[in-house]
C-alpha cells in the first residue's frame, strides 16, 4: 500500500453551539493544522499515487477559504456545531472536489486544533 501525505497550517475561528459550551461558546481562534493522506495499492503511469503539485493547489484554495474565517458563518457549517471532527469531514468534502483521485483508494483528513488534540475523517475513493 502506498501513502502520500501533505499538511498545511492556518488560523481560523469558531464557537461551539452545544449546550453549556463554557468558554468554547465564545468566538476563539485555533491554529489548525490539516494533513491530507492518500492511500492506494498502485501508482499511476508517472509513478505517482497523487500529483503533489495538485495537492498543494487544492490546499492553497482551501487555506484561502478557511484562513481567518469564522467557521460558524460558512455554508458547510450552517445549523451545525463546528467541531474539529466536522471540520475534518467538511474539509475533505471540499478537498476531493479539487484533486484528481483516479489512483488512490482512500483519503484520511486529520485536523489538529492545537498541539495535542486532533480528529480525523476517513473515506473511500473507490
């Protein structure tokens, strides 16, 4: 199995909308780090699982979308608590729209909201 991972950091804001969120119910920032990790059993004709340049382009676009944004105000979080788990899923949803995924069979998006807390979402690309 081949794996390829690329990561990126950016700052974004959110507030939690669960009952009794404590201080997390106020707008606050996180230095998010996201790592996208592809997996697949074979390489394409050029010896790539995924073209790293295409991955960087997709991450550039998503970094622009989320950097300094208030997640709660974005359509993908409308009516939802913008947890780090949901952020990993929504980020992956937008990411796969931008990257060719003919060769890999799986994608994991891991999202850190600080140095010691992260969540991930894994999906099949088959």
